[in-house]
C-alpha cells in the first residue's frame, strides 16, 4: 500500500511542478491566460489536442466498452475519431484565421462576430457549458473508480482529491500550464497504456494466446455487432457521424484552434492525429477484452472499472500504481482543459452581458472554474449510467452546434435566425429522445438530430434570402474538389457491412477486419499529405 501511495503522490507532485513552472502571471491578459499568447507549435498543440480529447472516456470508458462489446468498438474509436481530424482542415484553419485577425478568444465570440448576434452567442455559450458539464463530471467519476480499486480510497474522496489537484495548477497557470501538463500526461497515458496491455497479455501467455482464450469462450467479442449485439450497421454509422460532428464542437478542442502558432501547425497536427487515435484506442479496448479472462461476470457500470481491477490483481503494487496513473493522466488532462475553456466562455460571453467590464479580467473566470468543479463533483457523486452512455448523450448535444459553425464560416451571407432555430430545434429533439418520446430506430439520435438541424438551418437560410430577393446561386467550389470525394469514399468504406458476423481469419490474435480499418486510416493520412502539398506548394 505504501508503494502505491508513494507512486501516486510522486505523480501528482510532478504535475503540480510542471503547472507551476509553466504558469502565467496571476494578472494576465485573456490571450495569455486562455490562449498561451497564440504561440502553440505543432508538438505542443498535438500533445494538448490528443491529451484533452483522450479523457477518462478513453481509458476507462473504452476499456469498459471493450469488456462489454469486444473489438467491435475499436474501429468506432480508432478510425472514427481519427477521421474527425479532417475537421482540422475544414474548420480549424478558418477558426484560426478569424481568431488571429479579430483577436477572438472563445467559440461564442467567433459566432458573435460571424452572425453579429449577442443572442445567438449567448445561446451558443449556454449549450457548450450545459453539455460539457456532464462530460466534465466523467473525469472525477473515473478518478474515484481508479483510486478506490488501487488504494481503497472511498469513491467520493478520490473524486475530490483529483479535482483539487487539477484546480491548483489550472487556477494559477492558464493554458500554458495546461498545455505543458497535457503534454506530460499524454505521454504518461500512452506509455503506461502500452505497458498495461503488455502486462495483461503476458499474464495470460502472450497477446495471441490470450486472445485465443477469449475467442474460445467469448467469440462474440471478435465480430460485429459485438458482445451485446448492439453495433448494427446503423449504430456504426451513427457513431462515425457523432464523432465527426461533435468532436470539433468540444469547447476545449475548439479553443485550441485559436491558440495555434500558425495555420500550418494545425495542418501538421491533422496529419498525425489519425495515427495517434489508431494506436491509443487499440490498447484500452484490448485490455478490456482480455479482462474477461480475469473477471468474467461484470455488468453495466462495473465494466468501467476493468482496467484498474485487472492490473491490481495481476501486477505488483509499483506497476499497478504506475498504470493507474495513465488513467489519471487522461482524465486530468481533459478536465483541466474543460475547466479553463468553460471559464473563458463564462467570463467573456455570459458575464459581459450583465457587466460591461466582465471580459477584461480572468479573475471571474477563475471563480467560475471552482463552480464548475463543484458541479462536476455533484454529478459524479451518483453516476446515472455507464461512461459511454453519458458521453454519447452529451456529445449529441454539442453536435447540434456544427451547422451553425460550418455554415457561418463558409456561406457568404448568414442569418442569425437560421442558426438560432437550428440549435433550438436540435436540442428540443434531443430532449424528446432522452425521455423516449421519440424512438431512435436503427440509428442513434444524432443522425435524426443532424438531419433536422441542417435542414432547419438551410430552409430558414433560403427563406431569408428569398425575402431579400437574393437567390442567386453559385456552384460551391468544394463540389469540384477531388479530395472531397476521396474522403467521402473512405468514410463510406468505413461502413463495412459485408464483414458483419465474421470472425475468421484471425491474424496475430485479432480478426483481420481490424487491419482493414488501420489501412483506411493510413489512406486518409496519405490523401491529406497530397492535399497539403497542393495547398502549400
């Protein structure tokens, strides 16, 4: 026990020291505190993008999904999340350009500049805050699971401990401290997830043999629709759409585009992202699958504890503590970013409505960080569902914002009423799905909600143009861009319905259809390389 506690204390101290060294001044400009003076280079931007997106959901949620659903969950995360990198090019560059030119700090500020509507900006800000708080709550929730399994610390105390540590360096340091701690914690997460997979596999005779043992007892974990039979082609397509629409709308990722040093930094980050996603998500999902051999009878939320449970049971105290630190690294690097970004939104987009000087200081934002932390702890106290279920619902609420952003950035003329109606109808429909007033059918709610939000926006947009007698139509330039069709083809190929129900052949202990998605991700990167060469030559 002493060894476990010592390792965790050492890890927390290192994080605090990094945050202290990279801190900003207590009284600093918003661009310094929230955006690190817009000077993040490729290495730091990639590290903080990866770390802030790979959260407790990545380590604990995906390992739990791997336990329940098997390798069917790997392409959804490895390929699906990696494909989202395309939005770095579609949205990220234009967001960076607008932010640099007009000194924009938060996502709602960008929306306000584009649409010239304080009401829309307020609505956009409230949606981001409301739907990020449940996602924020997943972080202390997972910390409670991990520390309870590792050292026997009561769940609630574990939630509080990690939240307090994050507060210490986030309140003082701003984005510069968050970015450097993210880089450190991202590296820790990657290395120790790899170590955990090796340890679990070796405990059962090696990766290939361990998978063969699982295959013999649980063959459903090696094919679609997965262990619970829920990943039908419709659900599969839904998750691919969900990641593409919601990930760039995560406020902590959205704001990172403003902080990039240059447009090329965003482009280079895009190239590495699919590779990182493929490697990182394979590891916790595999641990979840192999965890069936040690703990075969977990159900529901219990499966989200599989990684700390299996490592505590098979490894020594020192290695168990180190590997659990990987999970803590993932959740801490996401929660600090969420706190920082939401505090900037509150300060600059909510408070400013009621107090003219509300956007001139970061002190108000720091106070809101504490409030958000308490809100996250309150929701984590008694989690209502699995990590995956909570994440899917909150992600859909953020995906509603996508049409407002993409049309605002690309249409020559925009109308705030189109965006407002799109957001309100989308969130209203999400409420209907949540209370089961509307059946989802073969798809997740995000598919129907996306159809509604895009349709409402475009219909309202054309009505407004008709009222202004401005219906002149020009063919969008992207219709003649061959890369659009190449990426569309890759997305369609990702819905490989012909492989459903297939397990054989097995290669290196896993079904070969997993390799198919690694090839698709590689093709995506190759196409992006050619696209960037053409752009910058």
